[in-house]
């Protein structure tokens, strides 16, 4: 994708999708949930249109790792294309850990320009949800903190960072 934006990026999401991501984080506790985020890119605005819950393919360390099966990723790409949309991000949870990305999260992230949304779950309850955009190149990549703009009936309800 293009060069990293100069200003802090923003991910716009409906309250329904936002709540669903957080519910899944709670539901999967004490394991990590994970999923794919479809959306549109218009006038530099990134808007979530759909979230796709994925099975956490990590059976060895599912309480602090996640991975999405490649077949499910391909299926999601096809779905996005059929809707004239794109994969604009991924989400997962951090059971009993802050919503800050881990070194592993950065190492295993390869979708530049995509959002990586992380929900912290404390004792089974979703607390903070943060998002980072992957920028740079494979050998020099980093996560840029981005704002999550929650939309209710077309209006911004809450902005979280
Ligand atoms: Zn993580």
C-alpha cells in the first residue's frame, strides 16, 4: 500500500462491530480470539464494514498467541473482493495483558497499511481496545498507534486511542 500517512491514522467502525469484537474477546477468554476486518478506503477514510471471526489456529499457545488459517484468509479476500471491499485489518485479544502489541505481534504482522486491533481482557471482561497500523517495509516495520472512531447512527460516539 502507499506511504505511511503523516497524521495519525483513524479507523472508523460502527458501534455494533466494535461491540462484537469486544464480545468475542470476552467469549474466548482465557484464550485469544482473532478475526479479519473488511472495509472500504474512500478519500483516505478507512471504514470497517464487516468483521469475520476466525478460529485461532494456534493450539500450542492459544492463551497468548493467535494465527489465522491461510485458507480462511483466502476466503476472506474473496469475500472482500466480491463486495468491492478490502481486508483493512485484523483483531485479536490479550487475556490479562494490556492492549499494547507484543514483539511477536509485530514480527508476525505482514499486512502493511492494515490495522491491528487489540482488546485487553481483564478477568473475562473486555477493558481497553487499541489499534495500530502496520507501516514501513518488511525489514523496517513498525506499528503506528491509531485512533478508533466508533460510529453510532452516522455520528462519532467515542474516539479511543
Ligand atoms: Zn497480541
